[in-house]
C-alpha cells in the first residue's frame, strides 16, 4: 500500500507540473501570443518564423550531449533541479526586458536572447524529465499521465484564454508592450511553481548504469540503432514531418490580421477553442491509447494537421479570388484552431509515450537524447518558414506544410504498433 501511495503521489506531482506549465504556456502561446508580440516589434516575417523553432528546437537540441553524461547517473533529478534555477532566472530577465526596454530593436534582441536561454535550460532538463517519467510512470499508464497533464492544463487554459483576450483586447487599460509583459510575468510565476512541484518527485535510482560516453560514441551507437531498428526509423520520419508541418501554424492568425484585416482580440477566442477541443480530445485519446496504441493516435494527429492546413489554404485561395471581410476570415480560423487542438492532443499524448515504448530501458537515454537532438535540428530548420513567406508568400508555406502532413500520415500508417517494453 505504501508503494502504491508513492506511485500515485509521483504520478499526480507530474500531472500538477504539467498543469502549471500548460497554464503558463497558454498565457504566452507561441503560435498566437508570442508571434503577435514579435510582429508588433518588427515587420519581418523572418523573426515571427523563428519563434517556435527557437522555443521548441532548443528544447530538443542539447539532449544528445546530455545523454552520455546522464546515462552514468543513477538519479536524474539533480540535473533537473540545477537547470530549474537557470530557467527561472532567464524567464525573469525576459519579463523585465519587456517592462524596462523601450526601443523596439533592443526589446526584440533582449527577448530572443533570454527566450533562447530559457529554451536551452529546458532542453538540458528535458531528458532528465523524460527519464524520471519513464521510471515513475508504468508504461500502460503513460497515455493517461500525459492526457491528465494536457486535460487539466486545458481546463485552466480556458480561463487563461479569457485573461489573454481581456489584456490584449482593444479596450484593455494596459497598453503595448506592458500588456504582453503582464502575461509573461504571470507565466513566469507559474513556471517556477511547476518546476518546484516536479522536483518533489521521489525518483528511484537505476539498478544499473552505463559508463559515461562522449558525443561521438553516442552518435556511433545511434547510427547503428537507426540501421537495425526499422520501427525507430519510421518514428523519426513521422515526428520530423509533423514538426515541419507545424511551422505554418504561427502564421495563421498573422496572415488573417495582416492580409485580411482580422481582429487582434480574436486571439483569446482562438486560444479558448484550442483548449476546449484539446481537453475533450485528451479525455478520449487518453482512454483509448492503451487499446488503440500510440501509433494510431499519431495517424489521427497527422490527418487532423492535413485538414487544418488545407482549410487555411482554401481561405487564402478564396481570398485571392473574391473579397473576404476581416470578420469572416477571423471566424474561419475558429474551426481551423479546433482541428489544431485535435492535432496537438494526438501528438502530446502519443509522441513521447510511443518513443518510451520503442526505446529499450537499457538504451533509453540514447534513444531519447538522439531523437530529441535530431528533432531539434529539424525544428530549427523550420525557422526558414519566415524567409519562405517573405520570398514567396503565405500560400507557398501552406502548400509545403500540407505536403508534410500528408507525408507524416503515410509514415504513421507504416509504423507498427510498439509493445510496452519498459517502465
């Protein structure tokens, strides 16, 4: 009974960590809030296109470098705690720069520097987070674990979307850039609480550890795994295509606002739609994950992404042929972001769970580290989406990402269901 209570305690500490982080991330949603903030500081689409790759890509990128060290440590929590301090400082500096820097150029530079530092800190702790989850959450419960994190985060995210709409709306008493500064201030406080909660998990030591390995040695072992593990190759292909396919999402609202006269206040409504749909999808997918398998949820995510991008592409093509009001275009994005919520739910519940299933326990650090570093490189490359928009227009990006979603769907269809082998 005592061991059962410990397992339940660790499970719910991890869920609460997700709740606080997702609540904070809703307030500063990269594809809506941060993208809009950056678009107010510069007219260049290149900077807007860098937001998601910088924030997410640098989370993935450092993990291969960490894996050789972390596999030699019986406990992974010390690294998580050390990076938590660095991340808290970086987010605090980012928030301060919004309030105290007045010149847009300096504010933009400070924003990207501190955002990059926070993301790198998250990347250094990301592998330890996944290792701890792999050790404390049984394989058959991981779908529900990520579902609860996303569902509770979605519930509170609905309230957060109302706050976003209130603060960023035209009638707000807080003006730019302080309105965005308030959102970052609240989000920073939530991140700090979330980091502390996860640090309270009682991580068991590994029964056996591998010796510390260099990056070169890890790369050679990873190359061998890619040659021999076909399921793992298909997984890498699937996740890479989904990341490329997601590079257009930050431009959906920007496109409607800049080209069709859409309303800035609609951002709060979009956030609410995403959170409500994601919450419902999480409850459904979480319950079905053990029965269907995580690979089938990835099929649904890829199909939803293709539908989402196709809807925006249809809007862009129609707008080039007949006049469309800003209000009508803004309303059209509501179902687009609803489908986006289904896509994000499928990826959120099944992405890491599927990787933890594929990875043997003895090689978990290497599988996770190499995968996330490789995907980090892919994500950083999607920063070129802004350059593509500036050179060839929004439609070119929408076409590219639609093709990537279809490629991801094909990869998911070819991915064999992985057997729960660890945890």
